[in-house]
C-alpha cells in the first residue's frame, strides 16, 4: 500500500508545519519529531514500514504530537495578540 501524506490546504506551508512539529517534539530535525514522540509514549516506531502497529499505537503518536502542536499554536497566537496591544 502506498504511503499517504496529509495534504495541507496551502502546500507551501509544509516546511513551516514540519518546523513546528520539530519544535513541539524538541528535536533538531523535523523528520525526527514523530520518532521522538513515539519513544516518549512507548510505541515501537521504526524507520520504514510500520504496518504492524495497531491503530491505538499510531493514534498515540499522532494524538500526542497533534495536541502539543495545537497548544503551541495557541501560545503563539496569544503572544502575537499581546504584542499588538
């Protein structure tokens, strides 16, 4: 099965989203963010094929990373609003 990538509404935003993922996961390289989160939540994510992961395991990675990204974006927006006043 082909690997699906989430499509962004604005494809040019991919680099920015990847940088945010890296910032949230405290990694230097954006592509390492999901591996860092997987390690934190105890999911055996490997480079390459991960078809043996359960839906629950995959959800732990995405949910943790996604939730933290939302929190970081809210903080950034609050800071921007504070700076405008």
